[in-house]
C-alpha cells in the first residue's frame, strides 16, 4: 500500500500531455504514434481541456484510465483528429 506522502508527491508531479498527445495522435503512456491507420486499437483514456486523450488498448489504457479497455466512448476518426491538430482547435 502506498503512503499518503508518496501519493501526494506523485500527483503533484503530473506532466502535461504533449501537443500530439492532446490531439489524440500519440499514446499518453508510451508515446506510440497513432497516425498509422492500421492502429485501430487506441482507446479513449481521459479528457484534457475538452479533447480526448488516447492510449494503446491493454496495459497503457489500464495505466491511464484504470481500465484496459479505456473509457466507454469511441475515439474521434483519425481525419478529424488531424484536422483539429492542424487548425489548432
């Protein structure tokens, strides 16, 4: 079991997602590039400033969201994520 001090230190040092992570173009845990259309195993793991954060299904999703299948919502299509990233929205 973790002590309250170690939990506080861990939460205090959370990182901000990179621009690619915030746009849903890379995994928030391992950084895998999710732009490859063959990578259909990405799941929504969280939200940040109104955007979906994606993680690889399995271990990364479990670390990011507490569930190996992520949140119960489909990720936006890749074309939409790319459009939003390029427009800065």
